[in-house]
C-alpha cells in the first residue's frame, strides 16, 4: 500500500483519545450543562472498566440474565444453497429481549447503580433498546423513563406494551418527524434537568464521549466469543465478517477483536432503503458527509445547508441519519469496508433464512445477511464468512406480512 509510510500501524486500544476523538471524528458537542455529567461518567466508567469486581459482576449477569455466551452457528443449508464459503451466524438473536442491546443496557445499569443513580432514562426507535433498558431497570429496581417518537409508538405498539409491562414510563415525543432523532433530543433535555440522580443509557456506539467508547467496550464480548468459538471449530480465523450498522454497536462489538488481524475482511452494511436517492435510504457512507449531530462529529446525511435529511429503511433500527464515529475512522483507513442492502434484498433474505435455517432474523440483521450471502457466493468453499445476527425477527413479522400482502396485490 502506498499510504503505508504515512499511516501509523493500527492500535485499536489507542482509540479514542482522552477527548473521545477517533481521528477527526467523535468528540463532545453538547450543551455546557452536560459537560460535567459526561466527565463524571467517563471517570466512573474508566474506574469500573479496570475493576475486577465490576467485570465479574457484569459477567455474572450477562450469563445468568442475558444468556451469554451465544452460539456460533453453522448455517449448513444456507451454505449449500449459496454454494460458496461456509456461513456462520453469531447468534445475538438468542439473547434475552431478542437482540445484542441487552449487553450494553445491562452494563450501563450496573454502572449507574455504582454511581448511585437510581433513575434511568433512554431513547428508543423501534423499541428494542427501550425494552432492553426497561428489562434491566426492572431487574435492578431502578426507575425507568423511555423517550420514543409518537410515530414510532404507533408503529411499534407491542414494544411499548412490553416496556410498560416491565414498569417503564414511555413518553411519546410529538416534535418534528416524531421518530428517533426527536426522542434523543428529549432524552438529552431530561438529562440536563435531572442529571444529579439520573443516568442516560444511550443505546448505540454513538453520541458524545464516552458513549461511543463505552458502548463499544460493552459489546466487545460478541467478537471475543466469536473468535474463540471459530478457532475451536475451524482452527482458524474467518476470511470475512459482516454486520449491519445503525449507530454501529453490534458491528464494532463483533469486529473489534479482529481489527488487528489483517487477513480478516470486515464489512459494515447500511440501510439502502428504496435505493441511494435523497430521503430514500440511511446509507450514510453512500450519500453523507462530515457534520455534527447529537453530540459527535461524524458522517451524516444532510442537505447543502446542513439540515438533516429524511431517511428511510424497512428496518427502524437502521433508520438514522448519522453513523458512529469509530466506523467513520476505520472506513477512512480502509479497515472496515461499507456496503448496503436495499429493502427488496432484505425482504428476500428474510424469507430465505426463515425457510432454510428455521431462524427468523431481525430486519436489521437481515441487511448483514443479504450482503453476507452475496459475499459467500463470491468466495470459494474453502473460505469462511461470519455474519452478525444481531437480533431476532419476532418484532418484524407483522410488518413483513403487511409488506408481502402489498406486493401480492
Ligand atoms: C438496534 C438494532 C440494530 C442497530 O443498532 P447498532 O447499534 O448499529 O447495532 C441492529 N440490529 C438489531 C437487532 C437492533 O435491535
């Protein structure tokens, strides 16, 4: 590589720097009133991270409550169907509450408890992070308030009911598009007001420092397990790994242990929606550029004036205008490559996986699957592809049924 002389060797543990920067990305772009809270959180997290007691407690609850370790599953019939590389799934869909999000929610709840904060707030889009947060709050006896766009509450009524069953207060946000971006704004407003006794459990590897770092660390267990499991099973590292990228938490969790293994190609898959046209997708690396949104500097979908563009995806969990700063950094370095899957490709892969493997994947995860199947097809049978199955599709079956009905009509 010609850039090798100017590019320092990769050291995944050197990032972010003390200010939360991943190269030119990340940082802390918040109101003055939150700076103290973020500094306090960073300090508390760094102490907890190095405390064997905290780590042991976390491991215990990840096992007993969340259901770790999750399986690395050989998708035998899909492999035969595709006729290329061996396909493995990292089965985060088997976790309690149905997705990887519980890893982070559980860890942050333990951290809040350690910090003496008894009230938890969180934002949620599709409701998956809200459900995970409500669940851990019930378990630890913490007060829980979830902010959710009013439009999302209509679309995801079942998840609203699940959160309320577990004792959470769900606050509908009526501003703007009434979706995730507005819910995050409301959660930040609440935090500013109640910061002394409240912790904000942010749901992805995004936002102001320390969240991108902390959330990444709490999901690293995905890749740590996957590496050990694949070495035991195949006696070698995978050739390629594929994960879907909303904010980027399941992907960076799966990839982190492999960043310094140059033989392993890493692919992040964004939501291609109805195609890469303004307002029709959420593929930030396909149509976005550098900007600042909700706490950090990163790639985002914006118009010429810097107004945030509308996004669209069949999967609510990938439907966000900005991407986690660490992904933007590794994309610049060429270490993580990015592609997208369209709604139509996702609908096809969703049905194929259900039929071939008896596993109904979340629509978010199906983006990784659709892309990963194409990769596997292009690789020889002596190759291995690991696909991050970030969640299960139970939440999506009604939506898929309605969409299939529409295409039939
Ligand atoms: C929320 C969610 C995502 C997207 O979030 P990341 O932070 O990018 O992982 C992906 N898959 C599932 C199942 C989700 O619930």
